[in-house]
């Protein structure tokens, strides 16, 4: 009586919704940038990954993590320290990077191949993710999903070992050359550099001793 029903073909737009832009990731990235710029007053540069401008509020000593751990006692409790892979980034007073070569010479470390570097004016540092609080509350990343906050534990990403504290001037806790012989609260940059150089040298000797004789001869 009635003919066979014609097949109904659904519109592709009804079956496959358009992909959504990952707003959570974008929002979390903006929150991290605001945390550095507004809470800490640290300048950043546009782009992803987020990078911090070095040489304005602080310089950075870049050392092997093994050597850096042994020198942490030379730092003030509030002095920020970051980890990036197998490297430790020690924040020091702005201008310290320019002083490092002469300081190493003065300390009789200048002629040795130390795995010790510095980043100063004009340099950049990958921004570690802000620390995630243990308790709920007002934080820059409280609404960020775990995938966005998870950079804290991802391989190769920079993380804070000793994070900076919002509301405090970071300069007061940074090692500075002007603290040499002074009675202020700022750590002494000279003692820090000497301690780090000593540990870098020990790490190098230990690694060289663990190599086969042929490789040891090549490294001389």
C-alpha cells in the first residue's frame, strides 16, 4: 500500500560536532603569566612555553643539579631555586652574570673546565609552573585542570624547588657581590660561587673516574 520508506541520511553536522578550542589550557597559561607578572612583578615575553626575562629582577646561575644541591645551604631560605632536567637554576642578584668570569678567576677556578654558567641581561628562563597548593583556596591555578597543572611533574619541564613568594621583594633574598664582608641578610655571592665551583669540580672528577681509560684520556 505504501511504498518502501526512503532511507534517511543524517547530516554530518548533526553526527560530528565541531571540535572545541581547548579553553582550559589557554586559560591556565594566562593564569600562569598573570601570576608571574602581577603577583611577583617579573617580566615575561610573549609565546609558549612561557619564558621569564632575566637580568631585570635577578640573574641565574646554571649548574649541575648534583652540585647545586650541595650548595643550597649557602642560600637564604627564601631564595628561589628551580630545577630543569638535570640542571639547577639558582637565582642571584641582577648583574651577577657579568661578575662571574672575574669572580672565578679571583677564586682560582678560571682555568678549570667547570660545568657552571650564568644567564644575565638579555637572557631568558623557562618559567616553572607556580606551586600547586595542598589546600583549596584562592590561587592562580585553582581552576586549571590537572593536565595543565601537570607540567610540574612532566619530564624536561622546569619546576620550582624553592618557589618565590608573592608579596615579597625577591632581591632581598638573592646572593649578591655587595654582601661580601657585610653584616646584612643577603647571602654572599662569592661564597656561593666558590661552593658551587667546588662541587662542580668534584662532580667532574667523579664522572671522569667512572669513565673507561680511553675516554678519560680524550677528556684531558
